[in-house]
C-alpha cells in the first residue's frame, strides 16, 4: 500500500482521537457523564496495560519463550480475581483521600511525607523514560515496515529519521491539551479516558482480526493450529527456549501482578480516574477477559510467523509482516492502527501520571519552599503555576523518552525495558500493601523498603539492562533475572517490616494509618473555634488552587451543610479535613497538608489529641448512617435557629436604630434649610453670602428629597408592589452607562477599570432602569470607599450553566470585615462613619430589594482581595414579580 | 486671642450656619468636624463653651462629654456644654449636658441659649 | 412478622459466605496457576500447556463474573432486608459508606 495513504490514514486516526477527546471533555463539562462513566469505558481504559510492548512484543516474546509470555497477563488476572475485596478497598481508600498518584498514596499513608513521594516519583521517572522510548520505537519500526515496501523506500526512510520526534510532539500536544485542562479537585480526565477506551477497542479488534485470519485463514482451524504448535515445538532449539521455568514463571506472575497495582499509568486509570469503586464489579471479570482475548492468538501468530516468514525476520514485527506478506493490506493497516493505538495510549496516560507526580512532589514543593515567607494576600496564582508545572513535566517526560530512544538506537536494548519498568515499580508494592493492610507499617519502614528496593533494582536490573555492570553471580540452574528480582523484593520487604517494627510513627502518621487500614475517614484535629477569621484566608488559598468560582462554590456548599448562610463555613475539624483532602486531589496530600497548616496555623498534634481523634473516627464508624443523618439534621436545625435568633435580635436593635437614624437623617438637612432660610431674612447680607446660602438651601433640600425617594422606593420594593418595566437588555450597554454615571463620584480618583468586554455582551430580559440603579450604586460605593493608593475596579460578567448572568464587581481596597459582611445589606447599616458623606446607608438595602424583585440576588464575596459584590440575574424576571408588559 | 466657642459638628452646612450666626454676635467660633480627636481639640482650644453634636463619626457626643467631664483639669472639665440633638434623643443626653438644643433649631433660640451659657 | 428476621438472617448469611468465596478465590487462582508449572513444567510448555492455560483462564473469568453477580444480588437483598427494622445483626459489616466529599 502506498506510504502516503498510510500516513493519511494515520493522521485521520489521530484527528479522530482529538475529536473524541474534545467531545468527551465537552460532554463532561455539560454534566453528561452517564455514558462516560459506564463501567465498560472504565474497563477499556484499563487496557493501557497492553502497550506496544504487548501488541508487538508479546508475539516476539512467545516465539522466543513460548507460553511464558502469558505470565504478563496472568498476573493482572490474579489481581482482578481479588477485585471484590482488594481493589475496591484500594479505590475506596484512595478516593477518600483524593489521592492523585501512586506516590501520593504512599505519601498520604505514611504521614503525608513529601520526601517519600519524591522518591517514588524518582523510581517512576527512571522506569517510565525507557518504557516511553520503547513505545516511540515501536511506532517508528511499524512505519518502517511499510516504508521499505514503498517504491521510493530509501527517500522516505531518510525522512523517517524524525518519526519518533513527530509522534512524541503530537502526543505531548494531546496530553497537554486534554490532560491539563483544569485542576479539578477529583483529577479526572474524561477526554483522555474516552479516547483511550476507543483505542482499546481498536487494538482489540485489530489483534483479534489478525488472530482469526491466522487461525482460520492461514491455518485450518484450532485443531490444525495445535498441531502446528506441537510441530514447531518439536524443534529441539525451540523446545529449549519454550520450556517453562517454574522460578521465572512465579517471579514474572508476581512482578506483573505488582505492576498492575503500581505502574503510574495503571494507578492513574484504575484508581485516580475511577469515579467510585462500583465499576470494579464489571471490570473484575471484563478486564481479565480483555487480557484473555489479547493473549489467545499470540502463540498461533508466533508459530505461523516462524513457519511462513523468511528466517531472520524480526518476531517482534510478525503481527505486521505476516498480513503484509499474505497480501492482506487492509488487515495490515488495521493492525498498524492497533499498534499505534497501543503505543499512543500508553504514552499519554503514562505522561499524565508521571507529570502529575513530578509537578506535585518535585516542582510545587520546591516552589513553595523557595517562597518561604507566605502572606495570605499573595496575588500569585498557584493554580496557574501547578498547571504550567504539569505541562512542563509532560514535555520533559516526552522529551526524555525521545532522547532515550535516539540515544539507545538499538532494538534489543529497549525490548527488555517493559519488564525493567515492571520490576522498578514493583519495589513500591511492599510499602503500598503494608500501608493498606497493616497499621504497624510506618514511614521509616517505607523509606527503608523503597530505598533498598530502589538501590537493588538500579544495581541488579536497571543498570545491567542498559549495559552497565553484569548479572548477579548465581549458582548454575538459577535464572539470574529471577534471582535479581526476588533478591530486591525480599530485601525490600524485610527492610520495610523490620524498620516498621522498630520505629515509632508520629501522630499524623498513626492517624493516617488508622484511616487507611480500616477505611474510615480521619478527622483533622483543630482548636479553631466558631467565627474564626481564618476561614477567609483559607478561601483565598483554595481560590488560588481551584479558581475563584469552584472555591466559592465549595465553601458555600460546606457552609450550607453546616446550616450557615454565606460563603464562610465554621472551621470545624470535619470541614478542615474535607478541605485538605479536596486540595490534596489537586496538589497532592503532602502539599495540601503543608498549605492548610500554613494558613490555619499548624497546631501540633499530640498523642492525647490523637487518641481523641481516633476515638471520634471509631465512633463515626460504629454509628449507623441514619443516626448520623438525624444528628446532622438536628445540628443544622439548631444552627439555623441560632442564626435566626441572632438575626432577630440584631433586627430589633436595628429597628430602634432605624427610627433614630431616620429622625437624624431627616433633621440634618432640615436644620441647615431652616437656619439659612432664617438667615436670608436678615437685611445686611452681602450678595455673595446670600447666593451661597441659597445654594446650600437648595442642596440640602435636594438631599431631603433624595432621602424621601429612597425611603419610598424601599417601602414599595419591600411590599412587593414594585412595577417592573422589562425589556431585552445587553449587559455591556448597561455596565458602560453605569460606569459613566458613577464616574461623577470622586472624579479625582483615577480608577483603573478592568473589564472583559467580549464576555459582557449577554442578553437577558429584565428591568434596565432598576438594574442600572443597582450597578451605579455598587460602582459608586467602590469609588467612594476603595482606599487603595492605585484603585482598580474589576468587572467580570459571565453566563452560568443555569442561564441568566452573574456580574462580579471587585475593587482592590481593604474590603469589609467578615463580621460586618452580613450587615451591609441592612437599612442604615453604615460601615465606617467617616466616609458616610452623602449616603444615608440605604443604597445596598435598596439594591438587595431590587435584585430580589428582579428574581436575582446581590451578595458580598469574601476572600477576593477587596470589596467584592456579586450580582446574579435570571434569564427573565419571575412571573410573580409585579411586572407589566412592555409598552 | 482665646476662643469663645468650640463647635464639634460633622455636617459642614450646619456648622457653617452656626458659625455665621454666632460670629455675627462677636464671638470667636472654632470648628472640629469629627468625633475622633475632639477631646484633644477642646484641650488645645480651652473654649468658654463647647457646642457638641450628638451623632458624630467615630465617637458619639455623649462619649466626648464623658471624656470632658473626666478631664484632670477641673476648669476644663467644668466647661459648659451645649448638646445639639435630634428630638427623641434629648432626654438621655440632656441629663448630662448643661443645655440641649433639638435640631432643627430656631436661630434666635440658639443665640439666646449661647448668650445665657457664656459666663 | 416472624418470617422477617429469618429471611434477614439468611440473606446476610448468604452474603457473608459469598464474601468468603471472594476471599478464597485469589488464593485458589494462584495455586492453580503456579502449582502445575512447578509440578510438571515439561508437559505444560507446549500445545497441551496452551490448552490448559487458556482453559483455566476462561474458567476463571466465568467464575469471577458469576461470583460478582451473586455478590451484587446478595448485597441488594441484604440492603432491602435491612431497610425495614430491626437492623441487621451486628456481625454484618455496614454497607460501604461513601465519603461525604464524594457526595458533593
């Protein structure tokens, strides 16, 4: 087939993957996650286990070592027979702690130690780089198979020097586009997972199609196939290689079982991307079935390749050369796409997983450590930094894979890399299993186990595989590779257990141990009390990680769950624990822990605290769900009652204050009017004085009128009898008018106005005059009260998913104390008296009434670094509002 | 020259009216426009009479009155005080000030009260 | 209602025995995969071995599928039974409680 057609097909396939990922991301953003969350999609995404090493390499492996190849798939099958009680528990615990990677799991379990996570990340980076190189190589080789068949082969071969580079660059683009779109608290990538699930189908179909062709097309059905296998095995040279070695068999099954749990990409798709543990009910049998289907035809293909293809053909490429030699061009193309899918899906997921580790455990902690003096009002955007760190890490991982590929060059050097990566990540297994099953496991043990495992793996397996150092000297008859694997794992496990027995964990670690082993939620201990003003800095911090909207939504939901209104929940231990774990979902548990401590003030945990906390956790476990719900309901009601009572008390005090305020507000202008009108009657005034006094009378009379207007306005709005003159409005025009009208207030203050003009063009149905009144009032307030040296006013408009519009108006002044934020919308709730000139303190009360009449709301947004108001509007005013049809 | 009257009033137009009226009677009238620093202003000026608005920013008229009465200098502490209030608040405030005038006041009433109070 | 507690007892008993089976299965699988190879590697290395391995594998998949289906049904049954008082016996582990953070 022409090489150009191959290239075109390949590009079309890549475009399809981008399209699928984009569509899935969009669907997920709109909340259509039902089919994305299907257990079969999850199962298919698990097939990243079958990389190009499987797709091409399994046949090569089988042709050299016979049935031994099956160990790589029997190990995971063994693990999945324990899906019900083993994997479900792993997923549950990992999701409970919002674990982002295998390194994060280890770190969270052993007292949120980032150093431990950094070591695991190191293993992952060392193990993944050659593994990625192997994938790039497989794509390059498969291209070359077609290129050498092309008439102008040599030229294209020359151009092919860069195939691996192009593939790496394309994959980096894909991964960055769909892997780092957001920093969601639950770290799921619907687009990537869906594309990978589709690629899994392509691989499976391609491989089965080839298998069917081989068994029923080239051979004469299964019986004939078995005969051919037996005939091939009769060759003594083959028989020698194919003879199963029980020690290797056992070690390989052990290592591949470990790999499915610890490989970064497997942990990513199996644990991090899992919405809940329920999907393992299906995956428990469906994933072994997938592996079974991928393995079934491996041996037949190997045997057939050996029989039909010229001696000296590369068995790693039988899957391509076999259909090509038989003249099955379309089948060869399908197989090529299958192999391409296998390689690309592995690289993408591996890059996401390793980049998450590198950014969460290397870059972000380093960055936070460099900026040693934190301040709550730091303006930098952590979220942007984390995302960029992740993007850089993805590029670095890809680049490393490509450089490794170019440097190693040879075929054989890379072929072994799959197993080398498996054994490297397997060194994490003792600490992982121990951490999940044994409360006695501690950090010292984890350091000792993982550390010794890392050293032995480097010395005995990794370095020999790249040609440095030799094999372990072993007695004859023992397989050197098996000896090296068993030695490293046994030393690792013994060191882990030994140091755990002799070490004593600190309280945080003991708490995490309890939580991991008994799968209960730990409660962060806190001495913070109700009304603690540290809620706002915490919100500001969360905003930097998640973005303003997500952080506000989370805080509001938490506050509501506590039965509080507004955006600031009480800093209960429960809330802090949940906040920390949600942050951990974005930046890793060690960093989240450190950041919360930094803002909330690290209260050192004592053993007494620990006992109390453990006691609480135990009790929580024992309580039935119903009791918990009832209790929560009671607490919530009690809180609501208390809040209502507080508010009533406040209101009655305010009512008295209101009357006396009205009296004062009316009498003040009246006093001037009366005094000056009497003065004007006196005969001996200069004309200048006379006219100035008349001017004062005029001004004060105007003030009186305005006040009466405001009072009238308020009483009409409050009684619900307000008439709305609705029409279609463009928010952009209204905001422009409001800014122009408000600019007359303190014109000497040069405000920098920051608007997002394109986003402002939102149309909705409302009363333009009323809305304008609100906008002018809020903007005027900002002009009056913003005390920054260089005042800035930020206006942001957007349309939420529910329709309507949200307008945020934020200045950079000192804002409003959290204690007074709930009072500012009350009548005459003047804030700082010195600046009260001109306003009677009715403005925000009127704004609130107007917004309620329009079916929207206005609220104060805490934690925005200045006074911030949010105006929400529905798409149209409620039908019940006293609106009259537009004339 | 010693100041006769110190007025503590945050409303500029009322302050201007009072100052205009009393200056024409020949008295020297000073002004302080905030509750904060009022007692320091009184200490500095040692006026013969203080006209005090009840509703002031930062520190209310009654608080300033208490501050004044608690001054160490007996002569200063005994300075006569005329309190300006809105009606309804006068009962409480009036018990402590030497005289109380409800806003809005009659110009003659103001002049006569001040004349009566100035020794 | 004298039958109610009896049914409940049975449902949770059944579920617990299935849970035991789920725990035994991986151990059994390991023995089935490893022991024959240690026992007689030569006769399992070629065509016969392929039939053995893939036969065992297919059997395992069916067993896991059947077990998971039975477990899901048993769990649903105990859940239904426990929805009406009296509560299930203390020995039954409580149904997996979702983390409150997940509920958001």
